[in-house]
């Protein structure tokens, strides 16, 4: 597989933890804990393949509607993983970014997030984005608000706002464009994830539940991506010329 066929930026909707646990007669939170190992595997594979950016959908803005005990376990798991994994990420030259509306999180968790981001800020082998309390519509709205505030303050004229300007105010500004979105768990929808960034991304859906998403499954997704012709509005003949 050539370097040209490797996506620069991959995003994953990590779905199926609860069903994986249920299949084993366990409670849903057992699946969330098992999914941490799949996160480690995805990070290791991305580094090995030279993927520049990996964005993982950890907790959506709609996930607050889940049972309170499950949300509580997810928050505690987030804290524990931050504590246990950050040093490993730093050692492996991985930069960690948490994207989303952090205002609903416990201040201690936010502090831990900021410390982890600061520690890894200069790392270059991979950018790992964790989308937490994130929604694609929220991302677009918060970018629009920032632009509106600049226009209101006289810092920006309306006719200066174009796609590049708007993109610069979204959560993933400054990173490689999204090439490949993977969703595990057998569902075929994007669930309000990276709506702006998905414009020209390739979509890949697999029935593998997230705790079962290993290096082999990731390799299948990348191989499928590499076999596609990405035309960006052009004809196939133009691309081949």
C-alpha cells in the first residue's frame, strides 16, 4: 500500500460497546471499559501507518440522555484513561486534543484535560482528537457565533467570510482535511459527527463492534479507502488524465 493511498486524517465513531457487553451477559459499562484497548490499538496502528490525525467520537452532546449511572461511569472512565494513558501518548510523540463543549464537565476533569493537552502540545507523530460533548451542529454554530462576534466588533467584514475563514473557526481548524470516516457497530449514519468536515470524506461502515475493532479491521477500512477514486467534483477521466 503506497503512502498516497493512506488517509491523512481518519475519524471513527466508536459504536457497539453496549451490545458487545450484552452479548457476554455483562452490563453496558463493561463494554466501554473493554473499548479502551481498541483505542490503544487504533492509535498504535495510526502511528505505524503514518496517519497524521485520528479523531475519535467518545461522547456526543446527545449522550447526556443516557441513563445517569452509565454517564457517570463514562465520566469516571474518561478521568482514569486520561490519567493512565497521557504519559504513554507523550512517550510515543502523540499530541492529544479534546474537542467539544467542555462547559458541562466537572472542573477537575477539565483541568486534567488541559494539563494533558499542555504536556503533549509539541508532539508530532500523530494528533489524537477526542471528541467529548461534541456535536457537528454545535461545531458549526459555535464557529458562526465567533464570526458574528468579529463582524459585530468591526474586526471582520461579512464579505471576508468564505469556506477557509469559516473552517478556521471550527474545532479541527489547522489540521488535515478529513479523508475517512469509519463507523463500527453496524449502523449506517453519521450521528451528528463532524458535519462540516465530512464534505468530501469517504465513509466506511463495519459490523464489527468497537471492542472487536482491531488492527486487522482498521487495515480493511484503509484498504477499502485506498481502492476508491476520489474525484472532488471532477470526472473519473479528469482524475486519470
